[in-house]
């Protein structure tokens, strides 16, 4: 009988581990790399975008992981940062933008949480491996059915060219227990 009271208590205690990391990921800003090969991202979002550098999965305990941009106040963000990335500038209604440095030749996992609109909210994930010295545009929005769009700036700096994120598919938590 005693075993049946201990197991739920242990499971309950363990289930909080991932939730602490998830809350921390909302109160910590993304930290750009200070050394190594890099790429740049122009980020446009009408919600909140968090990043996990060096991972193709979500692990909010990774150094540098955190909020990149948020259309809602109260979150740490890099809204309005400008690295003078060339190319056409587009905007989304109600969106914020930021230009950030990210590590190159390593995956980066991105998580988008859309603002509550018309009684619906969405969440999407994406990962890709930025190439050194390349400029990217990432759009995360409720439009186009809650999506991430990834573009790369052409060599002449005149147009954005769509890029398919690799690996594609849903990004999961790095540690199974972080889901609880």
C-alpha cells in the first residue's frame, strides 16, 4: 500500500522539472554568441519567439536560450535591434522585428507562440542550420495558418529566397521529462 502513495508523489515532483525550465524560457532573453562563426536573422513576429542555439530540440536550460522577440510587453526581448541587414524590409500588421546574430554551422531551434486572437492561439516550432555569413529572414505569425517562414538573402542582397528548414518536421523537447 505504501508504494502506491510514494509513486504519485515522485511523479508529481518530477513533473515540475520541465515546467520550471519552460517558465524560465519566458523570463530570459536570448543571448547571441560572443565568438565563433555566425549568421544573422531578421525576425518578424506577431507573437513571441524563443530560441535554443546549438540544438535541434527544445531545451530551455541551454546557455543562450531565451526570448528573441515579443509583440506583447512584459517579456525580455530584442525588439528593434538593428544589424543593418540588407534586402527588402517587410512588416506584418501588429508585429515586431529584430535583427540578431546566431551561431552558424549548428542547429538552432525556434519556438513561436502566437498571441491569443479570436479565441485561438497557436504554437509552432522550427529548426535549421544557419550557414556562416548568411543573412536570414524568419517570419512567425498567426497568418498563413500559424506558421514559420524561412528565407535567405540572395547573394546580390536584392531579394529573399524561400528556404526549406532542415531537418523539417516538429521539434520536440530534448528531454522527455520536460514535457511534464
